[in-house]
């Protein structure tokens, strides 16, 4: 059932913004209201979860989730954007950097650590976007945030280029990981070939590079598949549409499914009741 809302798993191509890519999908399927769960840089590729219609109400359940990326780092190079699409600011030698050195440095970027947001980013600084200030030659004082990373893999080491895979928390900048790892190795680092391979339990293997592939379309119930389901009868569905809690002995978040298989709400159980946190059916 996609008339009221749906999600689409897009394998975003390089050279376009996430907003433009999401708009492309939404127009294809006839939705005027749309959004996406996590921005990809224009040059980045990979999984973009496009939310359409009422499914945009579900973005909160994905924006703060973990995301997995593969990316490459060019050692010995620093640019103004922290990726190879930017203006080169400095070059340094990378002689002597070994795989053991890289593994040791990765320990500092595993678990929780602090990360300074890149100057070329959409965060607000003094009322404006950081990237807008940077383009004017200013030095935006971007914030330092706590982020998390896990599951590091060194996929390849070839001269001054290292390829990685990593799972990170929401708000982590892959470009900043490349920048900071380069510094920790005693040289410089710049990211390229950034590709998002997973968002939570969804992978890029389920996505399509086209906007019209029905196999990459998800109903709202399928979108929330990682949460256990509670099936409602018509009376319970009516209660939930008015925000009325339902007696229930379990705790945690649940997807509530109506008699037609549609997602009626997402609710949180406290051991006594299921209380709606996001209602998707009309009253």
C-alpha cells in the first residue's frame, strides 16, 4: 500500500545532491511530499532512503541510526573540503606509513571520540551555513561533536591510498575521519570514493540506481521491519488513530499493523500500555 506513504531505496549516483535525488524519485512515484533519512555529499554514492508522503513522519527512526560506509583516503594530501574534489592546500610525504601504523591509529577512532565538523558542511555557524562562509573565504568556527565508529576494516593499502569500511553514528563526517586519520599518522589525509553501504538493517544491495524500480519500493510496514509487529483489530486501530494507549505487557518500540497489513502507528510499550509516538492513520 503506497498511496498514503512509502519509502524507496535509491543507490545515489555521484554529482547530485541528496535533495535532488530524492525529488527525482518522489516525482516518479507521484508524491509531492518527500524527504530522506541522512544526507550524502554530492560526490558520494550509495544508499539513500527516500521517504514519501506519510512515510516522512518516520524519519526520526532512521536519522539517528548507524550507517556503514566504504571510502578511500589519499594520504599526504589536504584540501579545503577534506575530499579530493576540493582545492589542494598542502602535500606531505607518506614514506614509512605501514598497515600496522594504520591499525594502531584506528584504535583512536574506535568507540566514542570527538570530531570537528568540516568547514564545508551544512551546519549553522553564526546564523549561516558553514559552507557558505567557507566559499566566501571566511573560517567558520564549526562545532566539535562526540561521534562513534566501529567495525573498521582495511580493505586495501596501495601506496598512498588506503580503503576502509566502517560503521558510524549519526552526524559522523567521513571526510573528517580521513582528515584526522592522516594527521594521526603524521601526514595528511583526504577522502574520496565515499559510498554508503548500509543504513541500519538496510543495505545498498536492496537499492536501485533507477527511480522506478518496484523492487526497491517499501511500504511503511516494510520500512519499519526491524521493529517487532503487533497486529490490531479494527477497534484497536480506531483507538490508536485517536492516540489512545492500548493495554500491552511488553516494553520497547513496536510497529502496529492494521487488518489490511498497513502500518497504522509506531508505539512504545512501558509494560502496561502501548502509547503511540507516531500515528499514520487518519482519524
